[in-house]
């Protein structure tokens, strides 16, 4: 059994505390130097002297220390370590000569680190951060394995690799660079790459003028245009709607027919469709990560949902996640809570028209459709942020709104924000602490300033503040953005449970099929309204419909069918042209079918 001591340096604030970690440490009180102060004024914890009591963990006012006992991985399997009391990675994924391999696991567990090591951006240090090994030592460490050949070719420069980074926002600052010029920097044919991703009409557009989804496609196009033997794609579906996610998945599958591809992706339906096999990563966020042996894609996702890895006798989830077929609620049990009439909104170059409808108590309604069809505009009209050009939003309905784009300002911590809102009477602090802190795993960030939270942490904080406000209608715009697959499923189940218990109503804009399937009872669909010769872009919103009808309407637009997994009942994308795909299309059943 190995003991790991981790200091989360970004949370540690030695000038704001009394050194509780050292003051209460039993070995220190016995005269041993288990915790000493480093040159930067922050504690250094000796893993050899630590007895694993956990007192420092509980005494630290900023929850900046983790002490973990890890029987799952042997120290001789350590691949990389960044420094003393920092993250460490055990084992590595194995690239295939050809095909698509997925990496599946929570954030902060080592997926991006694995890509950097396998691509040659960093050399594995085998845990020797203070005395990094040479390539010859690394190759000797992996002798007799498939990774030996990979590292030999990497060290000799015989393998070409290209990495699509996780965060594409950094490229938006490149003013004066057009999409065509940016993609051409990859060294291949920009025209073909842009055509594959339906981005040809944006070739002359400046990068700074692109939306998040368009920028993601541009970075993907540049990656595809780069001649390489091994492609690494880190979260290629971020910012994309369901139409473009499926387009990207098809492109990646085609690439895998002739090249080796490794993909990190949190959209499980997409990963299931595009990858042949996957490695699971488990461990503790920001502390350590262990890479499993490769598993067939279906087995990998089912194992991930079940939470138990049989090969290694490791349980990483306390209870399995199960999906249901969502039979429609009986009409007699639906009690309308919010009614809205037809709404229209006009902008220069765009017109939105939304049909009237009603939302029931205890019901979570998803809003789905391609980007730029008016989903966010509709939610803003209900929230009172935008005024309709024609029609009236519901009057007298208490609303709580979580916008699509989040920006933290000031030096508030999440707990300070909660306390202030509770004091003003605009937030239920008891419900926040009882349901949202454990449900969204917020305990570790309560005292951290909002400006220092990561994208996923800020997303969870914003959703928690939204759901803790007393309201009858909750509006959440893309609550799964920046969250890993595990956090998305936790968010979906918590949202559904709270809405049903409080008999409130929620409208949720999202593109993740698993999230929608777990959270929603009904769907509203948005689509483009193309009129020949009309330069005005138009969007039409319809519904709510039952989940079955709503998903059929959406998937008919993108021409893809889903089946249900026999073991977990999760949605799975059918292979185009398969027997089940053809039969479901004939039936007009794109999501639910008597055939599966």
C-alpha cells in the first residue's frame, strides 16, 4: 500500500491561516519533521513519516491537503510525477497501429497528461521529478511491451504526432489570422479539412470573429490537415451542438481507418460511437490517476457506469448509474405550472419564432437543436433578460436563471456568496448545504474565491446558486459545459430529483444526450427555417413534446438512430446502414423502438 500526500498549491494560503497542518500533526508533535515549511512558505509533507491520520486534512481551513492510501497501483508502475506532494500518474494508454482509442475518466485524473507524454511534448520521468531519466532509461523501463516500440520511435523522431488541445479559446486572440491561414499552418490541404467539417464558408473569416463552436471546428480542421502518424484529440466536442458532434464523430471514425487516434471525450454517447476500445482512468482528482488495461468500448462504458473494474478488483463508484426508458407520465398526473404564449424576437439578420406551450409541475424539460436556432434567446426571454418583439413571457412566475456564459467577478468565495444571498432572503442556505454541496461535490471549493475556480468548478457553483434560489421555474443554459462525464450524470440526477421533490419546473438547454436522457421528462425542439431566396436566418421553437417524440424530431434532423444497451439501458448510436438502423428509420423510431 502506498501513501500519497498532495498539496493543492492553488488553494493553500499560508498567510491567511495559523499553520494548522503542522501544529496539529502527531508526528510533528513527537519531534519528527513530517511537515516543514518550503521556500515558498507552503508546507512540504513527508510521505515516509506521515502516519495517515488525516488530521491535517480536516484542520486545513482551505481544504488544500489530501492524504490518500492507494493499494491499486504499485510504485514501479509510476509513469510521471510533477514534484513533491503533487499529482502522479500510473501506467499509460497503449496507442494502436490503426483505429480510435478512447480515454474515459473524470477531470484532473491524468488524461491530458497521458496525451502529452505519448505525443512527446513531455518525457515520462518515472516519478523522478528531481532527476529525470534519459530516453534510454524510459525505453528500458518498458522493455517487452508495446510502449517500448512507441517510445523508441518517439525518441528517434520516427513518428509524427499532432495534438488537438483541450482549450481552444487561446486561439481566439489571434486577430489578423483567417481560418484558412490558420488551418494551412498544419502543413496539409486546408480545403479538404475545412470541407470535411462544413467550414469552407468561413475560410476567410478572422479567428477572433468565430463562435466557440466554429473555433473548435477550425482547430480540429488544422489538426486533421497536419500530416501525422498519431493523432491526439482532447475533448473535440466542446462548444459543439449535437449536429456538429455527430459530424466530428464521423470524421474521426474515418481518420481511424488509416491512422492511430487517441481521443479524450466526456460525451459518452459520442465516445461510444467513434472509438473501438477505451482505457478507464480512476483515482483521486489532482492527486493520482491509474490507467486501466484496454477494454472494448461497450464494456468500458458499462464498467464506468457500474463503477467496478473486475480485472483489477477496484471500485471507484459507490452506486451504479442506470438509465430508464422514460415512459411518458399519465396525462392525469400532469399539473400545468407555467404557460407561455407564442413569442417572437427579431434581430438584424435573424428572426426567432417560438410556439406557445405549457410546463408541468415536477417536470424537467430539455431544449435541443442546432446552434444559432434561438435556444438561448428563448430562455433569456423567459428569464426577462431579453424583451420579445411580439408576445408576452409568463408574468408573476418566480424565475431562477443560470446563463450560458459565466464570469466570476470580485473576491467572493462561494460560501461568502451563499451567506450573503441567504441573508437577503434570496437563497435557501439549508437546501444548499443539505442537497447541493454533497450532490455536486462542492465541499472542497466553498472557501475558494470564485475567480480562482476552474471552468468546471465555476459551472457547478453557478448551477448550485441557481437551484438554491426559491423559484417555480429554473432556467439552466448548458449546465454540463466543462463538466466531466461523471459530474454531468451527477448533475442530471440531482436536478431531476430536486425538481420532482420541490414540484418546481426546469428548462435545460444542453447537447449531451446522456445528460438529457437522465434529467428530462420532455423536450422542446428548435430548428432552422430555410426559405429560398430569403437572406434572413430563421429559427423555430416547438413543444414541449414527450421525450420519445422530441428525440425523434431532433434525430430525424441529423439522420441518426439510437438503441438501448441491454445491460444499462443507456442510449447507443446505431452504425449507419446496420440492420437495426434501417429498421428503425423505416418505423420512424429514431430513439425508442420496439426492436431494442
